[in-house]
C-alpha cells in the first residue's frame, strides 16, 4: 500500500470518528438515553499478596 493511500485511510477514519463524536454530543445535548447499555464487566479478582495489583497499595489515577 502506498503512503498516500494509507494517509487517505487515516483521513477517512478521522472523519468517521468525528461523525461519531458529533452524534454522541447531539444525543447528550438532547438528553437522550436510548443508547445501547454495555454489558456489566466482571470485576477483577483481588490479589491478596502485598504490592500486587488489586490490593490497594498502589496509587490510582482513576477514581473508583
């Protein structure tokens, strides 16, 4: 594939992304709630070993 074709594919993908974001914003502005509800994710099992992920001993950038 040529670099030009790859660049055009990126442009197409960005346009599709922009359209999706625009649709999302319009829906949020009009307070529509008829989006598909994502399935509940299974909670990861907590590891009891100190220092391992899931024991709460590490800093988290994301609020729980």
